C-alpha cells in the first residue's frame, strides 16, 4: 500500500503578524546573547561578596565558573527551544510512515 502523507493539523498556532513577529524573534536572540555575560558577572559579584564576608580569596573564581556554566546551560536550552519553535511550522506531519489513521486496511 502506498504511503499517503497525512494532512497537517489545521489547529496549529498562528504566527505573529509581520513586524511584531520579527521584533519578538529579535528579542529572543538578544536575550540569548546577553544571558551568558550577565550570568558570569552575577556569579562573579556573588563570589566577590562571599570572598569579602568569609575572608577567602578563591570563591570569586568559583562564582565566575558557576555563572558561566549555568548561563551556558540556559543559553543552550533557549536555543534548542527556539529551533524547535521554528521547526513546528515546517514539519507538522510527523513523518511516521503509517499513513492516515482513518484509512482502513
């Protein structure tokens, strides 16, 4: 029996109209670009504060490393979510190869 590609679901999310959609996408990309340096700075500030309070000299370095790692993890998660959102409009069928579930064999 030949493969019949299923009809895409018509209840998919509507895309945001023109200019506003472009602004929303630009905001997402700017957020990704600014997140990693801000996470490193926040980790450094928290580490420096703990250095001062606990009379140590190594906690600021750990704060920077922790901030970089946590920022990188969050940036990767955001980038994967942005890619997934952009792909939903392209391949709505799923491509399971089973054909339409309404067809009788």
